[in-house]
């Protein structure tokens, strides 16, 4: 079955979109905190800086097609550098600032980057073990000759000598030229370089913002929190610029709640993990306060979820549930939205991973809409997305204009359209496996409903079969478990086993509060406690009780530490490296299954 939408936007380049967006005059086109104070950059100043960076890069001797790597936290300088690289006819190589050093070294060598732009001396110090592999460096936070400011000054001087350079650079760029070489984080093996052309990304920006994100308009206030080094937020940044918004940049997820209250955005993109953290924060604060609020707020959130879920799914809403909802809304729920700085929010957009329906319904309970979309890096990235007035929860929407989606015989999602990558850099084998007969094979498994809305069920390679012969989709079960505010991270195992087992990294702050545990006891010791294990086991059992019997989880392993990127357990996009984690905790897994068998 194939799903197709209307025609794609005409071919173009990213510098063309950037110029079009920054030509819309506004004094606060880009805004970020500088010294704790929100500081604007005008569209005129931003474009001047972009042009100076482009001229500076070419004056350094870089030629069209040369790669420039960008490893930094989100900030205005990141966007200016990215845009400048593209305007110069060069190729940007975004690298996550949290990427493991061996992978940073591989990306720099594989991409043959001629220049690396880094944000700080501290970040550069972290790279010292791979110093021999580093190309020429430009630093955001420097006042020396290696600074971004010095590069811009060099570009300004070059522009006085060559006033035709900016137009000449742009006139030489073709829509099908390579623009972004972005390496998939991968949960196994080395990252692959995804080659995206100017038109791949430019198409995706225009199609996505005309379709699912078309409710965002010029002069409205928006905010970014996800890393620009991820193609999801990278594309969104171009869209916000093109639309002509007042674009606020949050430097870190740790600053998100404070920034949201200051900015009061009308739209923001996020990932399920951040939504889950927001709910955990609301609940955790209430539990720590104790008393009436400690019981009232969790009760109100649950009532709001149940009411909105029944309403959304077309189920009967009992008079008692309606009464509870009116009471919960009056006492608690109506206050949450303004408290979070979301009083002007039209909608959140969720992507990158599956969003559980209960999480979305809890937000809807306090009148915050989340629309969900889908797309891999190889598709620039958006394939499908819901729309504010056509939002079907528990799906990732319908294909954006110009994209065709087809389900293979085994349910794998195949994609065709202008956003599909040129291929994998220096990897013809992987390219030929992924691009076959004009279709990109995503590796994701999905289904569609009668109206063409797509639902992702799991990763094709992550499905496993229990000893009872049942195929189990771990993401579905993990998503159900993560509804618990007491669960921080979870990974399911169970290949060729009679039942699935969950490895759980708890939300220790809430666990300490709920069980009245001492604050000075380290988490490895807490993980061994019987009361902690029993409490979390009950949480996991209750949150998988509504699944099929073979999906229900009856035993867990409490992890002593949070899974981290630094330990090699997570990819830079926070996806669990299943093989690594399963091998690392193989002893705990075997002991847990042995205990299950002894009680059978």
C-alpha cells in the first residue's frame, strides 16, 4: 500500500532559503542568553555575520565541496557558522558535542574535514586525546586569531577586496550539491555518513512547514532546545528562519523550564524523553511538598489523562469521570500551562522516538497539544507529521507533500521523495542495501489506518522472539513502562526467553521521596535494596498490565547507574545501545532469569 501526497516544492538551495528568511527585517531574529540576559541579534546583523563567515572561510583557502565540522552546544554562533559554511559552497559536518572521542576521530578522518569549529577551550581540551587527528580549529569563545570573531573580521576584509564574492559563491551552488554530511549515531558499529544535498534539506523544510508546521507564522515566538547537530532540529532551525519568527535558543535542556517561562513560545520541537522529564518534575515537586498537594497533583494528572484519553479515542466518558475532570481542572490542571510558560503555546512537536499515548494525554489533560511526526536522518528527516487541526494521536501523521510511503510485505516502511539522501559517504555497500528500486528502506516497521495515518510499531532489527514463539517489539513495552514517573530509562531483553525482562534505571530523586530513603546513600547501594526492587517491580507490572500477556514484564533488574553516552551505553541521540548494555549486565540478567525459573 502506498500513500502519496501533493507535489513537492521546486528545487532550491539552503543559502537561498536562509537569505529569504533573513531578508524579513526584525530586530530580534535570533535571541539567546548572554551573561544570563536575553540578547537579540537582528536579521540584518545575522546575515552580515553569515556572509563574513563565508568569505572568511574561502579566504582561508577552502574550496567548494570542502568539509567543515561543527562541534558545539546550541547558540547563535552555531547557526551563523552553519549558514556561513553553506553560503561558501562548503559542506557542513555536524558533530554532537557529547559524541565519544573515538567516533569524533572517525568522523573527522572519514569526512576529511579541513576545519573544525568548536565552542570553547574546555571542549577543545576534551579533544586532546585525538589531537593528532584534528584539522585547523576555530573557537567561538576566544579572543585570539583562532576565534570566530577573527574569522568574521577576515571575511569582512576579504569582502572589501572582493565585493562580488557572496553572490559568486551562491551562484555556483546547485540544488543537488552535497550540503550536509551528517553521521548517524548508530546503536552498533561505526557511524555512517549520510549525504544530504541542498535540495534534500530545503525540500524538507518547505514541505514540512507548509504542511504539519504551517500554523507557525512570521513574528511569532518559537524556541529550540534539541541539539542543532541532530538533523531534526537542524531542519527546524532553517524553517524558523525561513518563516521569519522570533527565534529563541535554549542552551541546554537543564535550562528549559526557566527558559520556557521567560519566552512563552507558540511552538517548540522536542523528544519524548523531555516530555517525560517535565511530568516527572511536576510530580516530583508535589511529592516533595507532601500533604494535600502531594496527593492532589498526581491525582489530577491521572484524571486529566483518563478523561482526555477516553474523549480522544471516542470511548464513553462516565458522569463520574467528567465530574472528576472538572474538579481536577479547576483545582490543578488549568494552572499548569501558565506555570510552565505554555500559555501561548499552539503545540509541541514530538519526534525521534515513540511517544506513548498516555504521555500525550497527560499533557492534553492540562490543555497542551503534542503533534507527533516521523523521519530518519536519511530522509532529511521528516517523512510524515500530524497537523494541529488534523491530529490523530498514537500515529505519526500522513506523509508531507512530495513524499510517498509504502509498506513492504513484512511491514517495513519504504520512502521515496526529494528528501531521500544521496547515499552513505564512501560506503557503496550500505548505500545499495538502503536504496533499492528507488525506495529508501528505513528499517522501521509500521502500519497505516484507513485514512493513511502512519503508526510506527518498532525497528525491524530490534524485534525479538520469545521461547514461546511470540515476536516482541521492545519499544512498545519500553514506552509503556516509561509512563511511570519513577522510571528514568528502561531496556527490554528476552530473546529466546520465556518472558521479557526489564533493565530499569530509576528516577532516584522520586524513589528516595516515595520510600523515604536517606539522601546520603549512593545509588549502587540503593539498587540492591529489596524495597526499591519491589516498588519498581510493581510499577513496571502495573504499567504493562494492559499489554498482551507475552509482553507483560514481571521481573526487573535495577541498574546502579544511569545509562550514559560517556560510558558507551547510549548514542548521542540518547538511543540505547542494546548489545552493549545487554553484555554489560549479562550477569544480572542471567541471575534474574535463574530466579524466575526457580519460582516457576
